[in-house]
C-alpha cells in the first residue's frame, strides 16, 4: 500500500472513532435528561416553549405540559430539550452601581442613539 491510502484509512478510523464517541455522549446526556424529567419540573422544549410537566406517559412516550394556567398540551417526550433550573435573584447593593464614566459606554448588544446630534441643516447640492 502507498502512503496516501494509509493516511486515508487513518483519517477514516479517526472519524469513525469520534462518531461513536459523540453518539455515546449524546445517549448519556439524553438519559440524564430523562432522569430529571419528573412531574412538576419546569422544562423547555426544542421549539422554545416553556412549561411545567403535569404527567408522563412512558408507554406512549408523551408528556402533558402546562404552558399557562389551565392550558395543557400533549407533546412527544423527546421534544423536551432541557429541565430549567430556577434562577435565584441576587441581592442588589450599592457596590454594583457603575460610575458615570462607565455609563457612557454601551453594553454589548445595547442600542445607542446616533452620535450625530447636530441639528443644523446641511447645504443642499446646488445651494451657494
């Protein structure tokens, strides 16, 4: 065999190794998610809907999800993407107040007003 064939076989072997490894990891993550899915858990679906699990039907592989008070939908169990952990609000104190200098800098993703605040009209083309 020539060197090119050996290199191609080695690359193929590495790709197959990573495919099996990722498959095992994905299966392990799915099993961990299924273990945390219990009635009363707040979850998010693959399509971005949040709700609380009311009941799980193991045989039909369905979940009853309450998305609003009195509104219950039935979805496939595998569409649940993750269990949402409750967010604990931190105590706000004066140490987190930014100085005036930092207020002039926008945060990442924050919209800023146009910097051109000059309200005088620009001369039109042809005006002298």
